[in-house]
């Protein structure tokens, strides 16, 4: 197994009100995450857009190679195409290396693929033009197996047809980790869901996010074929501990 740390996006995306803590405490958590990523050579930190500029500057001062990732249209994905583009442009200006967009899966479910295709094309093009990595969160817990396959295949086709030389820079990502499920159903990456994504992703890499909390689970995902894992338990995974986090 290659270095696990280089597969990991160390993630903290809770707003203060979601965690029931202050803005100052949230910022402390974010920068602790960054320090852990530096110390353990974790590939990237995944944070909210308003932290990007500060974190990018901090990493530069530390001469670190850790990448800065952020989320766009998070977490419901219902922001308009223009709102997502505006948010993405600001994140790029602030120094984000990777942008994880939430697909408007509610619109897909009610109106079909054609209703979401244009926002994916425009947002992906923005990233590629600026030499950034784009990841599309499809929220597999909201979809049936058939829909997971359809969306993944359609994203792959869109990228392969429009950006054939940049397929390695556009991921299909499983989950936000914030979707509310019923009856204890997992809201993140599952082996079954990831297998469907991988079978339909064509040349595109797949990112598993949500629910991966230890090295054993991370290795299972990597063995399946994912190229990146989004997790709030990155340090635990790298040092071989079990995370007790439910996020």
C-alpha cells in the first residue's frame, strides 16, 4: 500500500452553529487540522471558502506542499449556476487548489440530467482554465443505484468529450457527509456505492467521502480504486488509530 496520507483530504466543514461552538473555536479547529496535515504530509485540507485565503497564506509561510481544497454550493447543492460560479471564482482568487462542487441533485431527481448539465460544464471549465482540480459531489445517499450509475456516467462523458486532456483533474465524489438519511442508512461512501461509481466513471478518478474513519476502511476504498478520500479522521487514519467521530 502506498502512503495513505497522500490519498487523504483532511476535512472540517461544519459551521459554528452546526457544531454549537463559536467562530473562534471553529477557526482553531481548522488550523489544528492544517497543522496535522503539515505534520503528517496529508495531501490536502478541505475547508469552508472563507478560510481559504488565511489557510493558503499560513501554508505558504510554513513552506508546505499541502493543498487547499474548498466546497462550492455546500451542502445542499441548490445554489444557482451563477452563484456557484461566483463562489468558485472567489475561492480561486483566494488560492484554492481544488474545488468540490455539490451537484444540484434535487434538480436532477425532479428534472433529469439535462437540467444540471450546464452548471457542471461551466464550473468544470472555470477550474480547468485556472489549472484547478474540480470534484463533483453527487450525494449517493440521495440516489438509487441506477441514478448513481447514470450521474457518474454522464459526468464522465461530459468531461471526456469537452476536456479530454484533463480527465485526471475532474473527480466524481460520493458525498457531502451532511445529507440526512432515514433508518440509520449511511450518508457517506459505501462499498456498494463506490463500486457503482468506479464502474461508470470512465477515465475520471473517484473520491470517497463520508464514513471512512480508520486505516482499514481507507485501504478498502483504495483497493477498490478510489484516488482520494475525504475524511475528518485523516490523522487517525495515518497513525493507525480509530476515530470516534461521527462526522
